[in-house]
């Protein structure tokens, strides 16, 4: 299983996608017709029309599943922009993809100061529990695990699923699914706090290895923050990581680059757990 992160147009998601999903739970035909009137994108417009014409009264369960998945994939994971003829896809953009368990491991290393990543068995137990019901206070790790914040006005696991995970507790205002998103303001907040969390991680490593200093500390932080193009060769391996330390540093750099790019362009982030290496649902 892989996880994919993509930047999303914050305004399009707030004004079009979220209201569309909320209405589609009970009135799929009406939701499709309303959305189509706002679109200048020929492919999405055609999908809306075809789904509306074949829909039975009721919610998304009345729709052709393949056509619905195609539409959701385009709405959530493509770069949208507003144009004179309506909202349209702006073209391809880069994203982040990694093996789900490894990406969650990286995110927890950054977000949770108590995460025992040096202990293989204990760390796996934390990740397995995290996936079963992801808590909401672990930033990027919570997003990768599918927790929703803010709480949605629809059950996200009814929009689509890939692994069958999901919960929608209205009283608790808690929801998670195989996909989730965060608004641009949250992504910007993460980026502001990221340097402090990365420094905390390296300080913990220094203390664990009982070293007076980490020889490549500044170079590693520079790489993670985008000030240095390549990670440095390591004279001291990070504790518990052994020969994988250099790979871990590079992979965390790829993840922080994606977060930094989304924040700089004032975009939100959407995450999806997939069965393979593609976004196709």
C-alpha cells in the first residue's frame, strides 16, 4: 500500500468540492447538476452529466461506481483553477508518493516526540494502532492516516474507500477514511512549526547517541529546509537507523519539500492511501 499527497486549490475545495459531497450523500442528481454548472472542465462536466442521467433517486449509492470514482479522482487530485468559463484543470503538477508505512513512520518521527522509532517492534505497534483510529493532534501523521480536520459534513468513507477504513462519529465530531485533506491555513501552520520539530528530532538523536554534537546537524537541517540541495554524507549513523540513515534523511527531505511547496503556494493538501503506486482509484 502506498500513500499519495497532492496540493489542492483551497478555494475550489471549500466552495465546490465539499458542498458537492455533502449534498450528494442524499441528492446525487441535484449535486451533480449544481456542480456541472460551475465547471469549465470538459471531462468533469461530461462525467457529471452522464452520472446524473443514469442516477436513481437518492445518494451516491445510486450512481455508477466507475464513473463516480473517475469524477472524485479528478475533483480531489487534479490542480484546479478558476477561468472565465468556470473551474478547470490547470495541468499536471507534482506530488509525493511513498510506501504508506514508511511515510507514516517518517511523519511520526517528526510529529511525536515519544514515538519509539529506534525500536522496530514498538514503533510498528504504534503505527498499527494509529491507522486503526488516527488521533487528531499529530499534524502530518494524522493526515497520512486519514483523520479529518475540520470535521466534514458528510461521511468521507462513503465518498470512496481503498482499504475499507473509516468512521464518522457526529457526536464526537471525529472522522477518518482512506483519504483526507487539510486546508491551506493548516498547511501554512505546519510549515511554520516544522523547523522546530526537525531540530527537536535531531536533538533527541544527539542525546540518544550521547554525543556532544552531531557533526552534520546543520547540513541535515539545511537539506530538510531546502537551503541545501543534497544531503551530506554521514560520519555518524543515526541511532536505531543503522545503514538506512542516509535513505531516511533523503526521504524525509522529499516529504518536507512537498509540505514546504504547498505552504509557499498557499494550497491545501489531500492524502490518499492506494492499493498500488498510482492515484487511480
